[in-house]
C-alpha cells in the first residue's frame, strides 16, 4: 500500500484544555445553535440527535498533527512507516537507516488515519543542545498530540519530554519500538521481559510525577504483532476525543442552559397556576399524569427514547437505566424530597386540609406547586443525563 507524503502542512495553533481534550478552534455555528435550541424547546430529542451527528461528522474532518519524538536511534522513522503500514522501500516512506536520517521535521499522511499528519522530528540527540532548547526549536506548541519513542533504555531525555508535554496540558503515548531485538537477546521469559520494560518506564515517570500515559511495546519490523493493533485502536479512539470533546463540551453547556431556561419558564407557569390548562392535565394531584406530561414536554417519554436509541444504534435501556423519572415509583425512590412529599402521611394530611376552610386550600395549592416543581426539576435532570450520554455515544459511533 502506497501512502502520500505531505510536503507542507501548517498545524493548528492549539493546546489541550485537559489531558483528554483538544481545542480545535472549532466554533458553534449559529445554525447549529439555533437548531439545538428549537429541538430542546420543542422536546424533540430525535432532531437533536440528527444535529449532533452532523456536527460530529464535520468535526471528524478536523486535521490533527501528531509529533513523533524521542532520542536519536529510537527508530522514529521506522515506527512511522510501521504505523502507516508501509514498507521502508516504498517511495513515500520515511527514510530510515543505522545513522541519523531525519535532519529536520518531516510530515507524512496515512489512509489509516484520515486528516492526520504524522511529524517525524529529529531525535533529541541530533544536536548538543538541551531538551529545553529542543522543545523550542521543534516548536512543540504547534502539535496537538505526541508519541515518545524509546528503545534500549528510557532515558532522562524521555522523562524530560514527557514532563514538558504534560506541563503543556497535552496528551502523549510512550512507544517502545524495538521489542523484536529485546526478545531475541534477553535471557528472561517474554512475559517477564515485557513486565520489566513497562515497570522501568513507569518508575522513571513516577520519579518526576508524570502521570502514566498509555504505554505500547511494539516491533517496528512487524506492525501486526505485540501492541501495534492495540496502539492503532487506542489512537483511533483518542483522535475522536481530540476532535470532539471540546466542541461537544460546548454543545453540552448550550443544551444545559436551554434546559435551565425551559425549567425557569415552566416554573413560572406552575406558580401562576396555569399548568393544568397549558399541559392539558385533568388531575393536578395525580403525579403520574403530571410526570407523564413533563416527560413528553422534554422529549424523554418512552416512545421518544425508543426512537433515540434506534437512531444511536443501541437499546432503549441504555438511556433509561440511569434516569429517575421512568415512572412514579423510580422517581420517588431516587429523590428523598419527593418521597417525603408523597408519603402516606402527607397524602392523608392534604386530604384532611381539603375539608377545612379556604385558608387551608391555599396551603394545598402551594404544596401542590412545590411537588410539581420538584417533578419538573427531576425530569430536567434526567434530560441532561440523557443528552450527555447521546453526546458521549456520538463520539464512539462507527
């Protein structure tokens, strides 16, 4: 398989906001925000799913730059070829050799990782300068993701690179690249050897309080053995997170604000005593009927959840398991305040007050509104829970 070398590429000027998210510079388009607001106000979660899917599809095209670094002689160029599943002899391969072959940063693309540019950086031993100067010369701030390669030993340079990347708030992997040579020369069993390599890397990072990154032990000579398949799978998942987490986090904040505004508006309706006519509720004291009306209002009724689950390619219980408002029994069980307000004693007290003068009727109306507000809040909380799951699942959709 022949890959295409990229002659010029300007990486995104970006930085991770956390170890698992990547700011892509993507902004919420007014049309997207408008469609989300309309869907949530009308309680049409299926329309919201469609908007989110289109957004994720657009985000998947966001370019990501990955810098491959390490000490000179760690097999960075060979690793890039293996990751791209390309032979060293092919025209588009990264040049490899016993002596140092990478003098300046070189970029490569791969059909296995669309919209990704792999940067083959000169090793830290390519010059006599310090790692600090190396970071500046290689312009580490340009890259969104890093792969630190190592072989023979996990040196102090590797630790300094890892610490610097962590301090930048960016994510990285550690890849041990020449496992075939280690296996052929070691007197230890394969299991023990792999354990020793991992423990050595972990111990060196822990000494400098570097949070342990994903560690992969591979052979550049065979991209199908050892941790290579796991590395590719993990990188594919992380690329989705890199592209989507920050923008979808913004979408989540927008959704929560819209839901909060909707709750505030309906609380006013409840306070004015207009709930019965507005939602066509026959008996305001029947919390089952009220709960059903609120679930329909927010689009988290059983039929809507079934449609959402089908659209997301999963079963409806994936969305119903973690919500309180499935029915009156589950919503009471999950909230002590509502349980207290609907206990037998409270129901009997209200029935008794209903037989007393008009002043007691005012108490009953006020208490009824308190119960309605609480049910409204719980349904809104469940709506947020379901939305977060939709957003999370949208990243992992095939």
